């Protein structure tokens, strides 16, 4: 996109980018309002808050296995702190297997298929992302002792695992939020931490498997 458009005209993929400092809204217009910025802007089509933080240090706080009596106070804390988080209520494979690394590809596929069918039958849709049971997966992890080490300064993209079923989680969340803010980490959802900034992609239609536009 080499063409630069004036304010209040069409922008977006296949069109053109917005002038410096303005954002391209989801509807495809340049502007500065809240309807143009943040999660409402189209990445790569103008100055966008998402563009600003997508390549910086980000952290996705995640909580598994709830809801429980701890969940309400935890949600209140997140609201007070203005922090995003992702809750994995049941998306851990159908059988919550001990170690996905030890399962065959066929077994993993079946587990996820049964998991998605269960979500579809109850909700009519299913989440795009899942939590490997016990965190076991073929990936390089940044463990909590490294993340909160005062001498550690480079993070990239971090996904933090906690459980909102445990009494200690509320204090743990306070600590993580305080430390992450002190380290200038940007709080994002799991989808955003993985580079997926379009929230319509975060859930799938239960019958078509296509992204779910609410």
C-alpha cells in the first residue's frame, strides 16, 4: 500500500493506508476515535495500537479449569487493573490426557474432535485454541522462575498458566500483574499473543468450522 488517503475515506486491504497517526477502522475508514483505534483497527492499514505492541513484549494471562468460587474475585481484579486474560474452562482435550507428546497424531486428532463436538453440542461453537493438559507440548517454554527473575529483561511472547480453582490464585494474579506492569509487558489474549489479532478467529462455528463472527 503506497497510496496515502485523507481522513474519513476508505482504507483497508486492497485499498490504501491511512495518514500518519490515524487508524483504519474495522469498517474501513481513517480516523482517530475510539472506534478506529485498538482492537477496532485493521493491522497494517495505518497507525494502529495493535501495530505498536504486536512485536513487543506481550504476556497472556491464562486460567484453567474454572469457574469456581475464586473466579468472581479474579474477574474483579482483572477489571480493576484493566488487564486482559484468557480462561480455558474445558478445552484441554476430551480426556485431559497426561502427556500429548506421547500420543499418536490420530489420538490427538480424536481427542480434539470429541472436544469440539462437546462444545458444539452445548454452545453451538468451539474455541480455536486449546490448552495442552499439564502444559505438555512440543514447544520451548519460558518458565515462571525465569519470567519473574529481576535480571531477566527480554521476554518476546509469554503465555502464563494458572488455575482459577486454587485459593492462592488471586494473590498469584496480583503478583503477576504487578510484576508484568513493572517490566512494561503488554497484556493480551492468547490469540493476540500468538499473532492472531482478529477476534472473529478465536472461536469456530460448530457446524462449518469457519471463524465465528458474533
